[in-house]
C-alpha cells in the first residue's frame, strides 16, 4: 500500500525488477489497453504504469480489507462461493476478451476477495 502525493489516495504498488525490454512507450501502451476496460466491479483498476530504477511499476486501485483467495482458503471452497466466483471470473473474462485482450493465467494469489467479520 502506498499513498499518492498527487491526490492523497491509497494505491497498491507492484514492482518488477530488471525488466530490460520495457520502455515508456510500452508502459503507455499497456496502460492504454487496460484503461479501455473501464470501471468493472470485479476488476481492480490500473491507475498508472511507469519505469524507474530499472524496474517496471504498476499502480493499482487499493481495495481495503481484501485478501487473496490463496490466503483465505486452505482447503476446499464452499460450493456457493465457487459459483459466485465463477460468475465473476466469467464477467471479467468477457470484458477483457471483448476488448481484444487475453488473460493468460489466473493465479489464486492475485484474485482478491473481501473478508467479513463473520467469516
């Protein structure tokens, strides 16, 4: 979690070190493609993409209280949760594919879910 000096909001910062083929034009292209997805309720928004100190940075919307599926579930997931998650995944995939983009992998450590006090 990082705080922006520009607007004061919190964001999630993801850093990839020693990225040799990334240029400012590549960052601009990635940002342009992902920002075309618009505001989707099941997709964390990419706020910014930049290169600094030989690293590639992605700045995403911060989702308070969210944890990854990998953190939340150690064993089998309940069927009602699975059906809800599948419907949300399909919704995101339709939006992504509708913009001529692809989701090549889906890692459970990158899929967020909100936690609630009773769970």
